[in-house]
C-alpha cells in the first residue's frame, strides 16, 4: 500500500480514553486494549495484531507510514477508519500512555474520560461530582455510583447534552425542562450501560447557578481516568457538597432524620474548615445545624440565604411538591408546565410510566394512567390534609 501524505506526517494513536485491558477479570482473556474512538460510537476492545501495533505506537515516537510494512499499514488504515489512529503531526487526543484501570468498573472509567474529552473539544468546563472520587478521598466506603455525575458551566449544559447524544445517550424527557426547577439533564444510555447526569447546579446551594459553578470550579483537583485528567472537587469542597446531597429532602420522606444528620456531620468533619467551605459554596443555610454542632457555636444564616429546590422537595407527596414548584415560576411558564404535567407530550408520558415500572403500549394509555395516579394523589392529599394541617 502506498501513501501520498506529506513526508512529515506520522501515525498517531488517538482515543477519547484508553485502558490496558490485560488481566481485567470481566473481559475475555485475549482482551488487550480498551479504547474510546475519537468518532462517535461505543468503546472498542483491541486484540491480536491490531492491539500490538497500537501499543507500539503509544510506546514510541510517532512514525511515518514508510517505516511500516504494507501489511502493517493496512492494519493502521483499518484503525484509522475506526477512529483510533490519525495521520498528522499532532492531535489533541493523542495517547502517550496506557494505564491499567483506576476503577473497578473499566466501563465507568471510560465514560468519565469520554465526557471530559467531548466537553473539552467544545471548550465546556466541567467538574465531576460524587462517584468514585468520594471513595478515593476517604469520604465514603462505596466506590461506585450507578451513573456518572458531571457539573458543567450552566450556560452550556444543553450543549453538552446534545454533544453526548451521538456517542450513545438519549436525554430523558422532563416536563420541567426550560424552567428554573430543572437542574439535571439525565442521559439514558442506548449502548454504554452507564447513565450520565449533567448538572447545571447542585440543589441546596443558595448561590445562583453561575456563582455556584465558579465557586466549585475554583476548588478542584485532578484525577486520571482512562488516561484523561478530569477535575473533581477538592476533599474539603467535596465533603461539603456530599453533606448537602445527604441532607437533601426527598418527597414524602419527612423531616431530616438523626441518621441523615449524623452522616452529614461525619462528612463535614472530614474537611479542614467546613464552615469556610460551606460559606464559599452557599451551603450554610442547609447545613446550619450540623455546622453548629461541629464548630461548637451557633452558625448564623444570612437572611437572604434561601436554598434552591428545598421547599418543593420537602412536601409530603408528589402532587403538592409539583404545586409548590409551580409557584416558583412566572405565570406564563406556570401555565405551560402545568399543562405538560397534566397532559404531557408522548415522550414524557412514556418515560414517566417507565420510571413508575409500568408496562405501557401507547402514549395515550400512559397519559391516562398518569392522570389516574394524580387524581388518587389529590384525594389522598385532601384526606391527609384535613388530619395533618401542618403538611399544607
């Protein structure tokens, strides 16, 4: 095979994340390299001659096609078609090292790397929150979450969600989309088997979305997943964010329990100066009681410190939660979202039934079931409301 490329162009190994797959117990014995191509698609497992040749490129300086045999160039051409090598002088996704997995789930590790690479290609700043970083920072025993949580520049979260779609994720329909209530875009996998949650804010912080993101972005460190450096909050900042997440109210769960409060206090105790970090991140209002115990003095909450998303999340049932959330919206948006909630679009109705664990065959059936549940919830709320006025 002959090439007409300029003589200074060389074969460069590229990937949006790559791992040494040898010895990974969940893979076949012949698995050699796991890599995410630079073109949209699933991760690939390299074996045999292709894996050997790709490893050779990673471990040595780039070489011109003339330095390979015709048979090797055929293999390299195939790898180029798959998005794992390029001909050129440099490339931003060039792979210069091949590490073994840092996480017990290589798939999750590749997803972290992929999201970071896609975001970086668009110039979108990201911080990865929760997940295995909490384990490695000594903030929780469990290593993995079931998904990957990424907090990005709130002005560009829709852009990141759209950019990830070609790689194998679909954005979960949400009737609150486009409103201030909507804080997370849930990306459901079509092939990867790992959900991604794209956050534009972290519920419970009193700063506005941009200020909160800038505050956490200013206190980050980096870890390396699948050969890609990703930003995570420092241990102190992460301890505060994890405590906020722990005490976050859930619809129908009732007041904060002693167990929940104890978990939050343990997390805050891991920070060198939890009060300062909570103040910097806008978390004083929701962690006041725990911070007062830890610091030994009553923590003052500014009068204008109102935690985001707290009031509606603390309601005793979904109907009253949605009603409370609607009151936070302008009138025009309130009417539009109320209609979506009562008679949602097809995709929202079907997604709602899937989350409820119901088997449905049509959107109209899903809408009827949704209305039936809403009517029952309204009856229950009226009945319990007469017995428990404090819930109203």
